[in-house]
């Protein structure tokens, strides 16, 4: 190996930034997730809501990618995407998934797994209206997400066509005029929507010294369809 190339086997760091004890655990994992998420945001991490979404096809081929968390609560963790994408095809064939929040600077990680259900069109439209004007145009331009395209010009041409079809309401306004955001101009594409992962398991990982990490897993029974009122949570410590 070239001396200028770092050897991953020699990259080591001692984790001594915190602990996770049973005496401090809430009965429900969501308050703990909310506290950790607030810590990550306060620490100034870039994209604190970035999470790895892992899915599997109908014949069991796994796939993973980064997406952005756009909401969480008792009903689950929400994210949005193109409904023609690889991830959407996976979820149609195998409606279960796993999430990983890799909060490395705080030596923390959260893993979530459970059944996934598609959000209603009303829920997806309500979120879509909050996206920046350019992001809404981008959704239209990338209709065939995950599909092979001959070059970037295909995307740029699609974006230009969408911009011509739904002009920016803020463009051409006189100085001092309120900015439009295009929320009622660019419609929700038929091929775009959201999902909710209903957690059956949430694991909190806190890095500790000498690799004796704290791992606390909450688990409960959830029906494959993502029942609105799943069972009670059970917390247990896992060996690192």
C-alpha cells in the first residue's frame, strides 16, 4: 500500500463522549430519539436528518442509500421519494425496511426497522408544497429516478421544460414585493410521494472506551401492515 494512502485497519479512535444507562431510559424510545436528534442539531452536524435507508427486493437483493428524514412521531418515521425509484420498487415487493442514523461526531448511532406503508396523497402534497420552488421542479425533471440516462443534459432539459411550464412566481417582481414560493404553482407529480416506517425495533448505540459500547434496543410487536396501535415497548441491553 502506498505510504500516502491511509490504512483503514490502522485508523482507531477511543470513544469517551458519553454513556447510556438503563436507569436513564424512558419507557418509550421516541423521547430518547428526540433528545439525541436535538443534541445532533445543536452540535452543528451537517444534514442531521440524513439516514441510511436499507431495503430489499422481492427476491432478497439488498440495497442501501442516504435519504432525509422528514418527520417522526408515534406513527413512525417519514421520508419522501420518487415512486418509480429502485427503493420504491423494493418497498412495493417487500414492504419492510431499516434506517441508520450515523451520528459519528457524537459517537452515536440509531438503528430503526419495521414495516413501511405509503403515505396518502394528501400527506405527500402537503409536504411537497413546503419544498423550495427549484426542488419541486427537480422532482419533475428526475421522473425516471434510478433509470439510465445518456447524460446530464437530459436532466437540465427536463428542468428547463418544467420551469417554462410552471414559471417562478417570484421572478420579475418589483423590488420590495413579497417573494412567491410557487407552492400553488408546481403540482405534486403522480410519481412522487412519501412513506412511513413504523418501528418494530429502535436501537441506540453509544460509543464507549475499549469498544465496550452501550447498546440498548427497544422492540415491540407491529403488524406487517403497520398497525396504528402496536404493542408496548420492551428495552434490553445488547452485547457490543
